[in-house]
C-alpha cells in the first residue's frame, strides 16, 4: 500500500481542493492525486493524478495541476516531504487539468514535446476559461496571465529518471508515455484509465487503438500502468480498453451501415459487458457519439 504523506501544516490550501497528498509508490517516486474538497473515494471525482520523481539533485514533476493556487500548495508540500524544490516540470500532453499550474513552479524548467507546446500555446487561453467555469470558485486563481507554455522542447528517449516514447491520441495530438523502470511503472496519460471505461474525448478511436496496441506490446512483464486519473492498474486494463473500443466500433458501424439515425440507435450500441465499470453511464454515450461521427465520415468520404 502506498504511504500517504499529508501536506505540511504551514502550506497554503487552495480553495475548493483537498490539500495535496504526496503518496510514495517506490523509492524516489510519488503519486499526487488532485481532488476537489469533499470528494468521495471514487476515482471519477479526481481532477487529475500527477507523478513526482527524484533524479539525484533534480526533482521531476509530471503534470503540474489544474490551478496556480493548487500548484502553490503542492510546491510547498513537496518541499516538506522531500526537502527539495521541483527543478523540472514535464507536460506530457496538452491537458488543462495537468498543465495550468505550471506558473506555481517557477523557476523550474518546463518541458514538452514540440507539438504539445504548440497545442498549448494555441488552446490554453480557451481551455483555461472552460476549466475556470467548470471549477467555479475553485478556479479563481486561473487567469490568462498565469499561463506558462513549456520552452524546453524534447523528443522521446531518456528523460531524467524516465524512459519515454510519444504515442498518438489522434492524428493531431500526441502524449508522452513514461517508464520508471526502477519502480516498474508506466505512466500513460490520456491513453489508459485503469479500472474504468476509456474516455474518447479529443481522440480518434482508430489512432487510439493503434497506440494502445503499441503500449500493450511494449509493456514490461509485471509492470503497473497508470493514467492521469485514478489508481495504477495492470496489462489487463489495456486489454479491456482495446476490447471495449473494438466492440463499440463494431456496434456503431453496423448501425451506420444499416442507415440508422444516431438518435434511433436504442440498446444496440450498449455494451453490457462494460456497464459495471466506473464512468460507463457518463462516458459511453459520449464515446458512442464520437465513434458514430468517425463511422459517418468514413462512409461518406
């Protein structure tokens, strides 16, 4: 079981959020869930999950959090737990919940894939406003002048304590998958949701399938796999994602080819084998809509 270390008593508390808890996973590796205050134990109420890893004198934070106020609380908690200051922040993908607290870790170096940094520069102002509206009072510290886009460009390979590879979520969007070999952990943000239904927002399901197959083939034996929400899982979670997406594609393709209207799909696009998983009720209708649009585009191309 991971050791949970609460934030230092003298650290600030971000309005609307639980105080950051730095959970030890292995020597030199910690998991940091981002949770709204008053949340229950369900993974679905987590805003995000970050990683913290030491590498000699350098301390790497993978993802920075959703707001500058929460990031400031985490920066303080990290100093209390490790005695170090974050030296490097890595944004593995363009995802506001894990990138809009970058400013709280100055003067740490900010790293991202070139295309991720470009996507952040284009979309962060709009994403900031949407996240601020969704968070309500908890998003008060989100202001346009607090956006920080990574200036250190990287490509896949060795990065601090990690080995990394870039995989695609869609033709326009990649994410950086990180292997912490010493801990036997793979962090695959935006690709896996262990124990839950995958979230196909902003993806291309065919591209995501290819990336999941690549990840499945490359996963070291016995490795844990974690996304940017929820607890770590195992290879079986990747297999579950593959089976779910393939089943959804097949169900939707049959409906589209039969000339059915999307709204008239009825139960034929339901996947009862996955209905027990967290997130099914919320995510499956949205996933079905996305895959339907993809199927229509292929049919009329």
